[in-house]
C-alpha cells in the first residue's frame, strides 16, 4: 500500500522544482521500488526503514549518494497554529509565478524568508532562512512564519504540506508540527 507522500509525489516534486526556481533544471525524483533507475541526476525517495537497502542498491549500481535529506510532511491545519510574530516584526508575501515568497521584516530589515508553491491539494515549502546577525532564537520568527505559510496553503485549498531538510534541522521542524515521511537521496 502506497504511503501518502508517494500518492502526492508528482505534486510535491512540482512544488519543490518551482521553489528551486527556473535556473535549476527539473529534478528526476522517483520513489524507491527496490531498484535504482540508470538515469542521471536521480533523486531517490524511500521510507526510512528501507534506506540501508536503497543505499546498497545505489552502491551496486556504482552510483554515489551526494546528499541525504528528510522529507517532512504535515497537515496544513496542524501546521497553522495561529502564531504571531515578536515585537515589531511583520510578514509580507509576494506572488512570483508558481511560488509565493514570504518575508519577515523587523524595523524594515528582512530577518527571515521562505517560499511556498501550491499544487492542487499539496503545498511545498522551501528552505527557512534567517538573518544570522540577529541575536534572537530563530524559532521566534520561523515558527510564526511556518504557521503563516500553512495558513496561506489552507486558503489555497491545500491539505498537506511538504519540505525537504537536512537531518540536523528535523528536531526544530518537528517542534513546529512536521512529521518525518521519507528519506531523500540525491545520487551522482
């Protein structure tokens, strides 16, 4: 039986490509089915309990895993927690074709941003980026940013939200309401 991320694969990958921008070529993303296609630039997505088998199959094909990320998912209604921004911070959004850029400003200075692409019932959120020179805990602006973006996805009739992050970002994202869905292996 397919998992939800597999059923949504086409849509969240379209969102992921849109967030990456037009200067990046579309990714060749496939769900792990026990084999590794011989395509170049492959991104293989597999359940966490099958990552060792997938890596073994990749090695047998004499390919290399260039990076490993975690596909996270969350119900839009669960991620929209109605959080507000601290102090004099405010959020602005700007539609830009297939994506909307969200920016958190404080006293007119950008302190965090991300992008969102909605594809039917699925939305994909790009990386959450913060200004490193800010002394505050990044969660003070990132948690409300995720909440606001989930609200925007809800208004666009999306039911689920996806993102791909490095393993070290997972704990902060889980505290926002995200859940692990799969492992993403970029092959070379």
